[in-house]
């Protein structure tokens, strides 16, 4: 498992244990997990975004912290928020992160996530020109999410 996956998993566990809100100290967390503080920043900025259903607040300085809160919204509102956040282009890695977040929040079933991931894979899109794949992937993803009940 990659370090970024371990950091994300640790933070997710903290969120689950603390009712959807966790306060962390970046240097302390990096020390506990055996990584550099910039790795913590990378994970927070890439996996705990408003588009993925999180609010991140930070306070710098000696007593500084990073507070991550899971936004509570109904499934329909969350789904539309995700669809609107996709935009006109979507790379494979971002699509996978979004699907994993939707799975963790019980917004979609595992089988649906697997089907969507297969449809969005580079293998499936191999006949699409490389410079157009992310645009096609975004359109596919949004339309598939609109049809999930």
C-alpha cells in the first residue's frame, strides 16, 4: 500500500471514530506514520476536498492544527455536488478517488463502482485519442452517475 493511501486511511479512521470531524497536527501525524509532513499536505489537498464532501480548516503556528470535517448531506445533493465538480475533464486517478469516496459514504454499491471503473478505464477508452480521453471519461462518469438510483 502506498504511503498516501495509508495516510488517507488513517485520517478516514479518525473521522469515523470522531463522528465525522478530526483535528490533526501535521508534524505529529507525519511522525506517527513515518512520512514527511508534505505527504500529509498532499493527501489532504487531493483526497479531502469540498468536491469529495469535506471541509478543511487550518491554523498555522505553534498550536496550529488541521481540522477535517465530513459534510453531511443527503445522497441526491451529494451526487449532484460530485457531478457538478467533475467539470469537462476527468483523469483516471481522480475518477477512482471519487468512486472510492462514494463507496465509503455508501452512495453507491460495490458492483456499480466496479462497473463504472471498468467503463472509465484506459483500456476501455483505448480507441479514443489520448488527448480526448479525459473529456470522454468526464462525460461518461457524469452520465453514469445521473442514472444510478
